[in-house]
């Protein structure tokens, strides 16, 4: 494990990505304490104050400090994306591994159905679900998780098919272990590596998707400093204060870039052909 | 492409639509909103509500409601919009047409940009052009549509005032107006596609350039331009067809946001309006049509593949 982290940090993508994620983690954990100002403090004299010493990233339509809002907003954005990815990955990994373990016609039927579900664009599926469950961050997380699960199931299954024919799985079958034991104890731990890479890259999509839902008014609700919501609120004041819009936009993009970089780095670090 | 293969693909499209219809119906039917209340308003009398429920079959068991619905969909009747009182089908298909114009423009724009860029990166492997291209594509992938759309509108519509920020002009109405209104949405939709496909074209071109037949062509003295265009490009582009087809799903999702931001009356915007208004027939029809479009596109891509690559035959 430490070996993997070392190899990850030796790849340039991994090093940059991990640094960015570390900064994000600090913002998520300590955001409210390190923020230079109160993110909710309204200051009408400071409306649309440009970038400067007073407000490092300017102030918004209510005179609230954009930098402080970004810092505090990290925890309404990034952990949500992580939770959604985790949930979707777990569900997808269990379904995919089970399908590979069952094999034959059942596997075929499950995979055909998953292919069919994947014909619904992820964002549309998430929109339909949030429309049903109601607006809010929690429901947006569930919706994204459901939208991710079929794709993760597909990835996991393709890995699990190879694992299924390994001796230790055959040994477990020969011992007469139950299906649940074989899926959870023998197969799942051994499909995790490629699944983790895929999941890391998906966190980037989850960040984007969650921000999109909030942007459309279906995820986080005002006055939350969620980044997608900040972009939505800043749009009508873009003439007076473009920085209010640009700052959260870049925060979303940087977060997505960070997870993409780490995913890419992990792929290099885990790829045996790139062994140095 | 044998008859049997076509039959199999048709069966899988039908199965896809069946699964999606159950999924969409299942999700929308548990919507907390009561369709009768949506239709008549909060102040309707219980008798009137009961009458409407009976008329719409809302008291029937779910499976019966589903069968009624899908039975009508099969003959092309998607029901009546609860918001406008108009038939849903014609409205949705007209909207789909506008969305497809947007999607096809985005794909064309992507091909024009991504193919030369990807090839150039491959030919300059490891040099500045290559690094710059992969950097740009890395950044491009990280921008969700709503961010790209707002930033592009900020630059080209609000600041420079070169292009209109919102709206749609039919191509028959005014060609100039049509193109200028299409420019920003198509550009937005193409950004992620370009970022994705550039990487694909680059790695495919690299693979092809290291193959034996390219070396053979060079050794027998074929001019470099013909090696690249005649021999390498064609084979490097093959996998791109599949990627583009798979990206259509992503594109259709992105189009929902793009149409919402640029106020384009396409299927994505119809869906957003329907979801906000809890207009069940419109939501069901829109989602079903979108999924069917995706399934069809992928089949068409597979067919195009066999035409482009004679080595592949589906039996």
C-alpha cells in the first residue's frame, strides 16, 4: 500500500493531483476556521468589490467574501461527490462481481439490462431521480450514485470474469463455499484495484454532476456556498462582477482536474508494463 | 452485416427501449405529486379529483397503468401534456429535431478540430505541441457544460458582443441568425468531446504509425503525405467512430444543460420544463425518446464500422 502511494507520487500527474486533493481536504476539514471572513456576513458597502487586499477573490452581490465562501463551500461540494461515487461504486462492484460469478445466461441477462439502463444519459437519470425524490444535496447524492452504478458494474464484471478463473476462486467453489462468501471474500477484494482507478476518475464526473444539479436548482439549496449554486447565482451579475462567476467555475474545474490526475497517475502506478 | 445480425441488433434495441420504459415509468410513477392535483390545482373538489383519477386510470394497479401507457406508445401516442394540453409526441419529436441539429453540429465541429489536433500531437510525440495538446485536453475534460457555457457566454456574448447569448432561429428563417445562435451552444457541447477524442486520435495514430504496413509504405517510397492521409489516417479514425457513438450518450446529457442555459427549445429543455412542472407524460416521452436515440446511434455506429473496416464482419 505504501509502495503504491510512493509509486503514485513518483508519477508527475499523481504528485500534482495529490497536492491539489490535499489542499481540497484541508479546505473541507478546516474551511470555516481558516476562512479569512465570515462566508455569510453581508456587507452592502462592499457589494461587487473587486479582487484586492480586502477580498482576495472579490465580493459578491451581497458583499460576501468569495474566497471564504469557496473555502467553506468545499465541504458542501467535494464530500458529496465522494459519497455519491463511493455508493455507486459499492453497488456497481457487488452487482458486477455477482453477475460474473453467476455466469452463463443470468450474467448475460444482467449485463443486457445494464446496457439498456446505460442508454439513459447519466444526467437525465439523475434529473429524473431528483425530480422524484425532491431537491436537496442528499437526494442528489443518491441520484448520482444510481446513475454511476451501471457503469461501475460493467467495469467490475469485466475484471471479475478474469478473477473467476483463478485457482483460489476455484478452490473456494471446490470447498463448497456459499455464493455470498465467494463474491464478497474471494472475488471482490481482488477486483478492487482497477475499480478504484475507475472510481477515482468518476469522482471528477461526480463533482461536475453534483455541481450541475445544484446549478439547475436541484441539488444544494441557497444560501449554501456550494460551488455550482454559486455559479448559478453569479450569472445574473456577470456584467458587474465576473470574478464571482469565474472563481467557483475554476474551483469546480480544478477539483475535477485533481481527481483525473490522480486516476491517471494510479493507472500508471498500477500498470505492470510501466514498471521501472 | 447479415440478416441475423440485424435481427439481433433490432431485438437488443427493442429490449433497451423496454427496460428504459419500465425504468422511466417506475421512477415517474412514484413522483410524490398527484397527477390529478397537478391538472386541476390545489382547490379542486374531491369529487372532481376522483373523476379525473378514474379518467386517467390512476386508480388502476401500476402494471396495468404501464401496459396502457406502453400500448399507446407503441402506436405512436405519447399522451397529452398536463401543462399545455397538447399531444406530447409531435412536440417532443420537433424538439428532438432541434437537439439533433445541435448535436450533429457539435460532432462536426469536434471532428474538424480534434482529428488534425490529435494527429499533429502524435506526429510531434513528446515535443511541445504534444504536451500542449494533452494539457489542453486534460483541462477541457474537467469543465462541466454549465461552466463552459457560462464562461463562453461571458466572453463572446456579454463582453465582445459577437454572438447572441440565448435563443434559437430556425434554419429556414434566416441562415445567418441560425448559425449565430447555434455557434455558442455547439461550441460548448464540443469542448468535452474534443478533449476526449483528441487523446483517442493521438494514441490510435501512434499505434498505427508504429505498425508494419506504415513502415512498408515508407520503405517502398510512398510520399509522406500519402502515408499519413491514405494509410495512417483511415485506420486511426476507425476506433473514433465507436468513441463518438458512446459519447452521444454523454452529449445528450450535456445538451439538457446547454439548452437550458442558451434557451434552445430542444428535447433537453422540454424535459427540464416537464420535470419542473411534474408533467408526467412529457417526462416519460422525453426520456424514452432520448434513450431510443442513443440505442439507435450506437447500432448505426456499429454498422458504419463494418462499412469502413472490411476486416470486421458481423454474422
